[in-house]
C-alpha cells in the first residue's frame, strides 16, 4: 500500500507561536519547542515524524510560515 | 525501505504541496499572533493567484488593524480614509470597469464610521467585492466596544458587558446588506479551522468571479478572533468565537444569485 510521508519547513523567524496549527494537525506531529526565535516566540516544529503532508497546519497559519512537502513511497 | 527516506529526500521542489503565495510580500505581518487577518490576507492572495488576475486587481485598504494591508499584498492597493473604502472602490470601479476591485475592511471601519458608504454602495449595486472582517471589537485602538460587539460581551469601554438598554443591540450589517436589491452574493465565513479556511476561500473566489457579471455587490464577511482585544490566547479566542460569536453570527451563504437563502 502506498504510504505518504510529509515534511514541513518552518520559517522560524516569522513564527509567532500562536499555536493555532497544533489543533489543526490530525496526527499531532507538530509541537511548540522550548527554544525561542529572535522575537522571543516559541516556534512550532515537526517532532514526531508522523506528518502526512495534509497541509492543514499551513492553511490555518495566519503568518504563512509553513511550507509543506509530500512524497509517496 | 521506508527507513531510508530522510528529510532531505522529501524536501525537494518536486514534492512541494503548499507554500505561501508569492502575492504575499515577505514583510512580517504586523498582526498579533493568531489573528485571522493574516489567514484572510493569504487566501485572498491565493484566490487572485489562482484566477491569474494579479495585474487586473485593485485592493482598497481600510483604517484599522489592516491599515497596512498594502504592505503585505503584492497587488495594486489604495488606502482609503476611515470607512470610505466603498466610496473609493466605487470610483475606481467606475473609472476602470475591467479591473477586479475589492475592499478589505474591519467592523469598526465598515459597520461604524463607514455605515453610510457601505449601505449606499450596496444599494447602488456597485460591482465591487467587500471582504468584511468581523471580530466584534475595535482591535487597533485597544479593544473598545464596536457596533458588532455581542450583548454582554466585555470590552475596554464596556467592562461589565454590553448592556442593550444603554448601548443598543449588536448590528448584523451582513443581514442588513443582504436585504438590499443591490447585493448579488452575500456570505458569512470564518478562518479558524482548515475546513472553514477552504470554505472562505471558495466564497471569496465566488465573489470575485461574480463581480465580472456586473450584477451587483458581492460581500463576504469573515468572523474572526481578536485575542489581544478579548484578552485570551489565540486558541481560547477561537474557542470563544465558536461558542459565542457563531450563535449570533451563523456561518453560511445568506444571499446567492440575488436571492435570499431561506433557512
């Protein structure tokens, strides 16, 4: 069965840490990290490698910081 | 087999599925974290990109939080005086009828100081699109009561909640405009979940396409949050919006093809 693996790239310096994307993620693969960016916001990252590339997080992100890639294996 | 795929194998241009549109400039948005303005800006720009009308679109920026919308939208933009965006859009559309003209206004701009301009532009049936962001508060100036503030809702000028006997009832300007014969498409949407974002994008696309038919004004209200004005976190504000704003401002199409949708 074809499996889909996704990956996100976050523009860390533009992320404002609003956490709206966390609720939108169906696989709970993203989380806020403990580190902060240049403006002092905790930013989001893909931490569990369960991303399916569904683009939900990118679509609700108010600042458009997320770029999504997806590959079939 | 699956273990051999690394991050660098996935992150390649041919695997790209979603990226911020180039019609949004690289300026960092001036909005608070979690504000619906950013999402709405982006879906408007995505719609324009998909329709391929970047060169033929003129946007009107309002006064309010989105006063700097022209810094973020990489299209022709004009800044209007407070509340006068529909009047300016009328002028631009009449002078350049082949352009797609839209205004982007908040509730303090459209439903308070610009009520006259909005209602008369709608009543004249101007062939423009209005994107109306309703967060029930004056966000830019510090969360004062707006005409759209809900009954009992606390704001910095109504610390005990809005009392209708003293401050009047909340104004449903979208329903009001739908009653006028000059409007052709009126819809109310939200941008707090992926599904709602997709629906809003569809409504905006519909509004832009119907504008070319020259049948009247197309109007899309986006119910949004104002987490700093409501004194909540963005996630709490979205939750509060679902529980309190949506019962009074129900989502969905209100007027389609010039006919009111019966509920």
